[in-house]
C-alpha cells in the first residue's frame, strides 16, 4: 500500500497514512481518463444553440423583382441564404451532446487520476483542514505553509462553507467534497490537497464502487 506523509496546517509533518491500493495505487490508464474527460466535458454542454433556416426566417414570401428584364440576378426570396438577413445553411440546432460511460470505467479513470497524483508526489494530506471563519488570507497563509504555489484542488470530507468561501477568490484554487471529486478537476489542477478525513471518506465511497 502506498504511504503518504501527513502534515498539519502549519506545514509540519505529523505522521503517515496508508492509502488504499485499489484507489491510490493503480497503474494510471491514460486512454480511460481521456474517454471520461471527453464524456464529462460533453455532458456539461447545454446544446441549446440554434439558428434559423430559410423556411424559418420571417418574411420573404413575395418575389423581390420579376424574373427577366431588370438586368439583375434572378431572386425568388429575400430570405435566401445568399442574402444578408437570410436563412443559415446547415446551421446548428438544439441537440444532446451527452455521452454515457460505464460505472467501472468512471471508477478506473478516477482511481487513475488519484494514483497519478501519488506517483508524481502531488498529493498533500492535511491532518485537520478547518477554518474558524471564512478568510481568504487564512487560506493563502495555509497554502504558503504547505508550499503550494500552483493550481490546487482542496478536498474536504463534506461541504465546508468556511473552506469554500476562503478559497473562492484565489485564482487557480478550487474546493470540493470527497464525494464530488472528478477526473477533469484532478487533471486540471497540479496539486491535490486533501484532508485526512476526506481520504477515509473517499476510500469508503470509491472503494466499494
């Protein structure tokens, strides 16, 4: 089982934690992670884009001018795609972009992303991650203490309002609960900062999946 050092909020080591090998010790599968990232980003698309075709544009029921004798090109309607304000040819229409991914594939992708953080030494486990009040400067001080100066995903056991509000104005820092972590966020952020209780919670949630 992989072992990771546990630090306190001042950045001092306070012990070690053994991680579940089924979650944090698998061989990262890049292909599976790519498939899940593509599906997750596709599922985030609303798909409400729409344009009007020539049959949907208002007006244009009368022929603009007679067929012959004017010296101008033939025209049947002012709503032709060739005219300004006319219909759009093969324009986008509302559609569903969602992709279905099997549960086992999702789990493998998530475990691959978590394991890659361990392999790259980009996983920081904090003994007790709590703030008495929502203060951005306290979060900045904490990240400096644990030597995090890159994009970071801060994970707590559950929804912690003080942690969320303390981090929301810091560029490159995002918060999440142990049950809501996903592959896109893990890959987008360089460092994963997770509380000890969140590790236990993640192992409970994803270990039995």
